[in-house]
């Protein structure tokens, strides 16, 4: 095959990006490489191909040790730096030394420390077969290499489909007991089946759907036990946030919390909903902002995943004639929580949050009961 044609075709094979590093005779060496792959599990071994005309190849041949630094998606500049000939590629680069004295780059997705077991020559390259002695992973997403360009692993579509299907489930677009056909759903949404399976797997982990061995994926109903557990978990999060944040938040955050509280006040008057839909949205906005005061996105996402009241609200809306009475204590609690924040009274804030949770839970349990025990 023509070498240039081969380069063009093999460029369509997407790979991760690494920087191979070693140290020999007091000098650090490194280069960017994508020709890295696992070889065996027992013992853990990998294979690395490096051009024979590089100093890094020569240094590894002498030292017999090297590190594989798997780059994070934010490190394209580092990949370019180590892919370009420099007298000192490590200048301005943060790193430490590993078990064998090889440089370990900071901020990477993972690194492996290796000892060469064998090496062979293959035309312009030398192939190193190495045993992995140490390895460590970090939080992040991978940098990728495709058709001569660096990029990031594309997960945006999967996330969007997951969010869309989650809303379908919360809105009860699927009936209880109705089996979800992933293939048919993928065709309906005009998306890859793999993305639908990814979404359903996440929804199953959240407890919103379950997988029956014979029928497939099914919507999990909300019953009294599920509702109690969800509300108690959310209450625990809110109480924990109050413990951390009362008397410690910025004035801008305090003003925003008050604004969101005040948006709920006119929506219940004389113990009746003025606008049911608007109250649902304003109530959600207030509570989520309260949790966001902890400045912890993981905590906020966990709080949102515990949301089941949206399903119950929809059931209540269908039975609004049986829920004409709306306890004004709901919005009064919101005001008291904000006042506790403004006065720096942590215990008062926590006590109001707990009482508010119990009142809301009783209302939702009534909706579940009127729906026949599950929604």
C-alpha cells in the first residue's frame, strides 16, 4: 500500500494521546505517542512503538524504564509541545519523579510506570514490550487523536439523550408496566441505539427504571416507601448545606436566595394555589439554589437525581380538585429559612428545613394514596 494512503486511512482510527517519558544519565526525555496498547493482563504488560531516530527511544533502550502519561482533554498544548523537537521539552511543565526516576506529568488522566521486558526493531520504529509496575488514575476525560487533530471524547450527545429520556420518565411519557424497547426508541428519536442503552443504564442506577430479564426495561413506580426515602435524603442534603453555609455566604448569594423565596410568596394565597404550575417551578428554583450555596456540583446533581416530587406534582395536577387547599406554611417556611440565613442562625434554619420537609412529605404521600398506592 502507498505509505501516504496508509497514513490517511489509519488516521481514521481514533486513539488516546500519551506522552512517553524517561530519564537517563540525569536528563529527562519525552515524546507524544498514540501507538500505545495493552498487551497482557497476567502479568500486566503494554506495548509502545517509538521512532528510532528520537532521543527518547535511545534513552529508553539504555535505561530500560519509562512512564506512559495518558493526557487529559485539556492538555492538547502539552501533546503539541512533546510532539515538537525542543532542547528542553520539560521547561515550564509541572511534573514529579516516579518509582524509577522517570518524569510523571501533572494533570494527566492516568500514568503507568513500566520496565522494559523485551524490544524489537520494526523498520523505522522500535517496539518496546514492558511490564507495568505502577499505575494511577485521576478525574477527567481523555484527549483524543483523530485524522491528525487533537480533540475530546464526544459524550455530549449521550448526555443530551440521557437528559431527554429522564424527562420522558419523570413526565410519565411511558406508562407504568409498559416495556421500553431501546431499538424502537432509538429509531423514534433518530439517535444511535448505544446512546439509548447508555441513558437507560444511568436511569436504572438512579432507580427510575429497572431491567426485567424477560420484559426488558420498565418504569419504576413511585410508592410511599420510595417517596419517604427520597424526601428524607433530600432533607439530609439541605440540612447539611445549611450547616456549612448559614452565616458564611456572600451578600449576592443571600440576595438571590431572598429573590427566589419572594417569587414563591404570591403563588399561594388564602390557602389556595394562585398558579399551580408557576408554584412548582418557583419552589424547585428556591430549593435547588439553596443546595447550590454549598458550591458543590456533585452534591447538587445528587439532590436533583433524588427528585420525585415532579412526578407527584403531575399526579396532583390531575387531581387538583382534591388538592384545592394549599398550606401557606410552605411559602412561610421559605421566608423563615431566608431570615435564618440573614441572621446567621444555623439551628433555626435546620429546624425549619426539617419541618418543611415533613409537611411536604405528608402532602405527597396523600397524592400517592389517592393514586392507588403508586404513581
